[in-house]
C-alpha cells in the first residue's frame, strides 16, 4: 500500500496506511475560511486542539502548521 501524502510504502504482509488516515493529513480549519468558500462551516470552531491554534514553524504565523493542507475547491470534491 502506498500513501499519496507521505509516500510511505508498506512491505508485503505489513499493515500500511492510505492518504485518508495518514498521520501527516491535517486540513485547515473550515470555520476560518472566507464566507464565499464552498467548504466553509459557519460559527466558531468547537475543537480546542484544532489546527487554527497551532504555530507554524516555517512562516511563524498562528493558524496552521507546516503540514496543513489547504482546502481548494478545484482539488477536493464536495
């Protein structure tokens, strides 16, 4: 099995993982998207450990990490 995100390939007989359950899979918070974005969720984010409170080690901003995947309507399907 090959993971499309981290490119991990499990050996024969080992249990691997797919992109859906990859430990690097981290999507941006849907509550903080703009109002015209198709994936927006109205209201405040109920998760206190959500990605929107994390500190990025690359750019120094709060609201994502260096592994956060950006939601794009052209790539993701509803």
